[in-house]
């Protein structure tokens, strides 16, 4: 599974949403269910399932699913 698909799957699971309805341009600004509690759940699930460590600042700085995916892919590449 590609990283982008996994990120969408994790977010969809936390937000109880259909992955097919999520796009890389979406984010906390236009997903009502993406509140502070679910943001922390998304962060911890991403860290656990993708074996990356994101600081709260890094996570809070991304505004879209696509930007989050890009950040994670870069972290994986850099090891």
C-alpha cells in the first residue's frame, strides 16, 4: 500500500469517513470531524502504523492531507 493510501486510510478510520471521499486537498479546515482530539488520534495512529515520529509542531503545520503525506514520505526517505 502506498504511503498516501495508508495516510488516507488512517484518517478515514479516525474520522469514521469513507476513504474514497477524502482527497489530498482536504484537511482540518474543511473536515468538521478533524478536531483537536481526533488530530491527536490521527498523529498517534500515523506514528504507530508508519513508524515515524512527528513533533506536534510538524503535525500542526500541515494544512492538507497531501502536505501531511509529503512530510511523512520525506521522513521515511531520510530514515
